[in-house]
C-alpha cells in the first residue's frame, strides 16, 4: 500500500496528471482524467484490479514510471476518440452492474477465482459491452508491459545505441 | 541590423542551407530567412535522448491530435517523439482542389531533421527521360553537368554506400556500408540470377560510418544506429542542416540567420529590371520589413517557392515573378508510393541479426531504362527490407498471458517487404495557384493545390505488383500479398516542379543554372526547379543543384554580371 501511494504521488510529479482531493471523502489522492471527470477513485481502483487480473503487474521485476492503471487510463483518456471512450464507459458500467447483480459484492472483495471467472466469461466475447471494455484494458495493459524497460531490454533485445549491425548471426534451430 | 546584404536565401532547409554555405564561405554577406523558429543542433532536440518507456503515450498520438491533424498525422514520422517538427494542419491552411497531403517542417533545418536519409544519385537516363519519351520539356543539363556536384555534396554530407557499378544508379563518394543481412544478400543473388538488368543493392544513406577530417571539423560523430533520427541526433550521425550547413556558415561570420520570417514576395525594380530584395513578415508580430541584396535564392520548399513567386507581382510580372509564359505553378509532379508487397521467407531458419542499421536495400528502376517496353511511361524504384519475424502470443489473460509474453521469440521465418517509388509524369493540369480570396494570417493568399494521379500511375502500380510478385516467387518467398495503401499525392513528401528548368524561356522558368529566364538575379534551387522527378529520393539532387547554382551565381557576381 505504501508503494502504491508513493507511486500515485510520483505519477502526479512525473506525468503532470492532476491530483485532486475529492470534496467529502478520505485523504486518498485521486487522479482526474479530463475526458472522464466523473471517474471516481473506487472506479479507478476497480480498473487497477481488473488490469491486474488480465495481466498481473510485477513492479519488482518489471518496474515502470507509472502504475498500470494510470497508464491505461491515460491512454484511454487521451488516445481513444469520443465514440470509443463511450464504449469504454458503457462497458465499465455494465461490468459494475454485472458484479453487483450477480455477486452482490465489490470486485475487489471477490476471491481470485471469482475474479478470474468473471473476466474469463467476457474477455473473449469482444462484441459484448463488457468484452469491449475488458479488451481496452487488455490492449493498453499489454502496451504498458511490453514497453517496460526490463521487458524491452531483456526479452526483446532492445538497445538504445546498438552501434553495430550483423546480418548473419547463426542461432540454434 | 542592416537590411542590405550581398545575397538573400529564402528557406533554411537543405537547398537553402547549401546556398548559404557556398555564399558565406566565399565571403558574401548572406541573409538566410526561415519562416519557422530556429532549431539549434543539440539544444533544440527535446526528445532525442528519451527512452521508449519515458513517452507518456509510448509514441502514439492522442485522438485529439489525429482529429485536428488529418494531414500531418498521415505522415509516418508524425508521432509523439517528433510531432513538434511538423506543421500542424491549422497553422498554415491550404486548399485541396483534389486530395493532397502537404507535409511540412517549418523551422531552421526544414524537413532535413525528419527526412528518410536515402541519397541515390540520378543517372544519365533520368536527365534524358523527358526528351526521349516526349513529356514535359528536355532538361537543360545532363548527368555529367551534375556529377562533380554530387561528389562535392557527398563528401560534406557523408554517404554510406557500396560501389555497385550500375549505369542506372551511378556510384558516388561513399563511406563504408553497414552489413547486409542474409536474406538481403540472398534476394540480391536470386534477382541477379533470373534478371540480367535488375539489381538489389544497399540503400545509400546519409549516415557517418567512418570518420574523416571534414566530419570532425563539423563536430559530428559516427552513427550508432539509434533508429530515431527524426528527433535530431546529438551525435550528428546523420546529415541534417542544423548540425552541418548552418554552423558551418555561421562560423564564417558572413551569415545572418533570421528565423520566424515569412517571405511575402520578392521585390522587383522596374527601372533596374531585376529583383532588389524580399518583403518579410515577422511570423509573430506580423510586421513587415524589406531586405535588399544583389542576388536572391528561393529555396523555400517546392510549393512554398511556387507560392512566393506567384505572389511576387509587379507591373513587369503581373502573374508572378518570371512568369512570362504562364507556366509558373504548373507541371507539379511527385512520387507514387501507393503500392507495397509483403511476404515471408523460410530459407534461413538458423540465422538472425544483431544490432540495427539505418537503411535497408534498394531496387533501382529497371523498367523502360534502355527502351520503351511497357504500356506506361518511365518506371519505379523500390525498397527491399528483410527482418527476422518475432512471434508474441497474446491470448487469454492472467498467468497464461504473462507466460506467453515472457516466451516471445523469433520464429526462424523472415518477413520481407518492398514499397514502390514511382515516377509521375509532370502535366500542366497538375498545378498550384493563388486563391483569389482567401489569405493566411500573414496576409498571403492561400495556395490552391490541384494535383492527382493518372492512368500512367495506375498502370505502373499493376506492373509493380506483377513484377515483384514474380521476383518474390522466383526467390521462394511465400504468403505474398500486395497492397494499395491509398496514399494521397504529397504524402510521399517528394513534390517537385512548378518552376521548371529548361532550355527555352517559352516553355520553362529557369535556365541550366537554376536562374530565372526573366529575372537573372533570382535563382530557384529546391524541388520547384525539377523538370521531371525520376524515381530516386530527390534531396541529394536538390543539394547538388543548389551548390552548383550558388557557385555559378558567385562567378557572375564577381564578374559584375548580376
């Protein structure tokens, strides 16, 4: 939790995200996204939880400058056009309704198996409202992970200044 | 600041940069005008050392940026890391009579900061083309007139290449090439085996692969193949104007560089019967100022050069400077980049590459070189790239997804691809003109652009598909697919013409020295001067023409003839 709070603080400093204190709530900082002014902290937390189910975060081995949910929400906020942002919002609402109606509980409080089952139920149905929503989260979670420093350098052989090119390197088949 | 100079150069891109270098080196007080801001080498490359994970959007544009910039965002290099070097659509509108993506870089250095750095010479066949094939007008020069100037420019710029010995693509003064990969070499051999007049060679590129005293003097280091040249290179590993020509000219003490200066028009004196200077509007304050010189070089980029000349009206030239024949703005042409082909090759499963290089391979034009052999005029060059294919499975979610990502690997298959670079035929119906009513924020008429493809281009695309499919099949490539990417004219960023060179003042605007037939102390040395387009990336030719014209102008000035 300490790491999470620290990360949130850093996000404000690093990315210029706007940290606001909601009018009448706890002292947990909240990030505002310009195209989602009504997105509450509990919804941001929900998105963090879902992203973590879709592609588990591993800050120790794959550290990033920003948290997964902040990156995902930044991309959704900035890079989706209005029509797609509406799809995202509709899917988020449908997902919340589904959880509440079926499980009578918050997603966060479900068991890991229950969380996995819900995501599994919808993620392959890419035409459903919830499926579209989950696949936006998956798409940007993948970008976040695949552009992490450790992954790029140690799994994709990325080098900033290679300074060489060998065109015929033999490898084991 | 004085407002009188020996020479004025309009536009601080590649062509203007070369003119400024030549004039200042030889002692001429020169004013170099640039409509955009200054970009100082090292100081003004804000993203140059950013790592991929440091970009807020990992390189992507925002939806707002795409919506507001349908033209600029159509360019492959208009991305999060280099978007600040491109003109935004709202900043300087123009009128598309037909769809045309005008990709621009308004700053000192122009588009040389973000260019693709391919530098192939023209051949004798290219300069002889219009006369042989009966289109446009005959070039007033031949390859031999420009050969030494190509060498002159290459020695300063630094060009990595192989001596290939091809008459269709003459060799130059080359630095050593980067390594070719096994599939590039294989395809080259296969093409040689099946076709006597087709070649797959190393794409000559403006990158330093060896040090020479001239590059040390410029303060440039070797290219380390970062592959992010469009951001500006802190090492000066590739050629741009900012790291070479501008500091070189400034060092002479003879250059006055004035940015944020929009040239409104060239001033013509009816009594002296020559140009006397230029009218400049400060891009920010909108105030006007006149500057004077003996000689004016116009190198403001192809279409802006047309715009300035069309807007330079006088009693002598009511339709634009030098426009006695009414051809100014006409015969605009470009390169047809619409056709691509992709495939896979399974012939080298036990090979991969290590490192990176800033170029790929190149297929010089092979159609209609020695004789007319098709039902379309001219031909096309093409790129050829081959990369080991990496497979990353992204199915499902959770631990399954993580495991797939952690097991991303090369498959042993190679992806191969080519893109066509087709010569288009200049026509009087492809033209630009001044809008009679609409003006920009500096009070200059907007440019109407009326340029399109024609049947010759469509036939060429089909031929590219057929010929490259055959070449790919003979090489054993599989899963071949062709594609028309629908790129609009202009998106190639190789627009040329409108102020063409020629022998006859009745049918051209410039003589063999890039000098206006009708106004001898005005020279045009950017893409606007081009009589035809050939297939090669044109920047090297613009630079050679500009250096040649500047040295001619210097001789004439010394003799007191202009």
